[in-house]
């Protein structure tokens, strides 16, 4: 099975930048998107053979996630169960006989770390949510996690210390997640890969120069690692300030 994750930075905007062609060319079983910036009914988007499951933010033009899938789920959740987290459309969780797929858009800590305290609350509660799912079935989690875990995961680690996405607190939360029986698929398969980024600032020709960050991930339950066949980043696909990431896994 092939899984794609992409922060599209506005689904309506990217539809006008060749999204349909990219979607069809990638030919995924599951295509997860974040930061859709939609309210229900604002976009008529359908693909033959796929069903779509959306999670909308209460606030217009903000956040939001969606999954397009060829496979009918047993159940769908668009909430973590913690009310203060469940108004920004940050989660779509689909249940299948042998696994959960969780598409997530993690809150950004924002400039001057204005939202770092909230981010830490989110991290603790979301880890509990993921661990509870993992008790019952293996988990495949993907999305924009808004953190570069290690120095290898961004172009300029020294000058970004204490910036949103590269604080000790955020990196520590990722370390904690991976210590709970989960695996960063890309880093597992490409432990020494440098210059492998999934997000670039629109400023200073950052993408052209490949001055980026790897903040988009597929994280899986450790017991799924033997089934993992490929993990990749697709920097040549444009239309957003992020590029898609993917895995292929035998399920």
C-alpha cells in the first residue's frame, strides 16, 4: 500500500496549481493533506475510486485536515477527545482491520514561541491518544509535525535554536514519541541523508537553495517496520511551501 502526506497550504489554492494531476500521478491508496483551510461546502473535489474524510477548523480559512482513500474504513474520528484541541481540524483517524491511519497537523509554536505552552499541552495529550490506539492496533501516523527532530533535519540548526519547530521542548517531545515504540520511517531507512527537507520558507529563494526543514513525517508502530518497503520525500513536486512525503508498506 502507498501512503502520501502533504501540507498543501490551502486546498482551494493548490487545486489551481495542478493538484489533481499530482494526485493522480502519485496513485496512492491513501492521500493525506494538512492545512486545507476550508469550511464544509467550499470546495467540490472528488477523485474516481476514492472517498474523502475531512476535519474542519471552527475558524474560517485556518488549519484543517483530510484523507482521500480507496479503502473504506471501519470507523472515522476527527477528534482527540480533548475539547481544547478539537476545534482546529487537526486530526483525521481512520480505523482498518489491522491498523489505524492518523493524519495530523500539529500546532505551530508561532513567532516568539507565543503558543509553545499550548503546544506542550497538545504534545502530551496527543501522545496519550496515539498510545491508546497503539494498544489495540498498529498505528501509521503522518502529517506536518512542525518540528525538525535533529540537527540533520534542517539546513541551519545553529541559527534556529529556540525558533518555533526547533526548540528543545519540541524536539524532546519527538524523542519521547519515538521512545514509546514508534519509528520515524524516513530516518530509519535513510539514517545519514542530509539536505532531505519537506518545507522551505518563501523568503530568500530558500527552496531554490534547498535551505529547508524536514518537518513532515510518517511515524509507524515499531512492529510495522518489517513491512516497510520505502520511505521518500518528493521535493520536485511544487504548489505549496511543503512537498509530499510517502511510504510504501505491505499490509
